[in-house]
């Protein structure tokens, strides 16, 4: 009987095999087409922002001469200088910051408590309460506009920053996000804390809130965006320029003599309005994505 000697495996053969396994898989044609399509959609989405940035660096005469130009014939920062020198601009900016801070704080506190209660407590009317939140998500904003104004007037909050912030203190979408995230927190973790003698408030503050960082980041971004970009409600509630927020103030100051719109000033203001949102999203982007994925929000 013939005995076949085993083949000797060298160190070089092992390295070659490992390299073949670690070699990246080449992109297939469908994947390349998908990435190209996504890049095209992203480019189309960024086009308006590019035009706004370009227009903010053009003079008013340059914009009127060729409104569709993408590049300024001469770069100038005069629009930003005039914007910050505009009477009342600092007031509008401070008002927007104050209102946004109130709205974000209100949503973090109220939505966290309401979402946690809807997910982890059993009480009479729980389903009705959650159904009301879902119904509020589906009701158009214009349907509640008049009742909100009546309530604000009866409370004596017209022409105040509190009146501007009041309707957005607990957004239904914020409550929904926190409720969905709280539902994913294991009940065993909370029961273990109760066995150790922790009260419900301590469990909420020391256990749930630290775990709900991604959901809180999502609520922060969405509530800040809803407050910072709000135009119609502050326009109606604010009766004097001292209560104007940034979008309303920019719309008022961009009207030049004889009802001619100062587009350079308006575009520079649009850049100023966009910057805080972009900065906030860059800081909380990772948590925002985690929060959206955890809550199943689409």
C-alpha cells in the first residue's frame, strides 16, 4: 500500500490565505449605481444651500443683474456687516435663543416624564392618553392655531417670549420618541432598582435618563429646529418688534424702501439662521442617529 506524505504548509502559504480572506470585496455594478444615485440626490439637496451661501457674498446690484448666477462677480461681506449693524438684530437673536432654550428644556422635561410614564406605568386612561398623543401627531398645525392663540390671549401672554414658546413646550413627536425609547428599556433593570429601595423619581433620574441619551439628543434637535425656524406663530403673537424672533425680524428688516426686498441682507440672515442648527446637529449627530434607530422613527 502506497502512503502519501502530507503536504507541508509553510508560513508563506498561511499569509497568502489570510490575505485572500482579508482582501476587500470589489464593488458590484448595482452598488456603484446606488452610490452614484445617492451622491446625485445629495448634490441636488445641497444646491439651494450653495446658492444661498453664494448670494450672501454678492452685492445687491450683483444679485439684481444676474439672479441665477452661482458665483459672485466680486466677493463681499457687506451683507453680513449690514445685518449685524441693523437696529434690533441683537434683540431678535437673543429672543430666538431664549425661546429655543425654553422649548428645548420644556420638551426634555415634559416629554421624558410623559414618555416614561406611558411606557412603564399602568394607570387608568393610559391607552386614551397615548391615543391622544398619536392623534395630536396627525392633526395639522393650522387646525390648532386659533385655539392656541385664544388660550395664549386668555393667559395674558400675547407679545411675550413665554407666549411664543408655550405651544411647543411638549411636542407630541417628542413624547412619542421618549415613549418608544422607554419601552425598549428592560423592566428587569427597573425592578432591580426598586428591590434595592430606589424610588420612582430616583429611578427616572438616575437610571432611565442616563440610558436615554440618544432619545434626548433626538428630542433636543427636533424641538430646537421647530422653535428656531418657527415663523407664523411668533409673527402672530409678537405685537411689537421687541418680541420678534430672528425669522420674523429678518423678514421685517429685509424690506428696503418702496417695498423692494434686500435679497443680500435676507440671504446673509438665512446663513446666520442655519448655522446654529448645523452646529447642534454636528455635535449630536451620533446620538441622533442612534435615537432614530432605537425608536423606529422613519
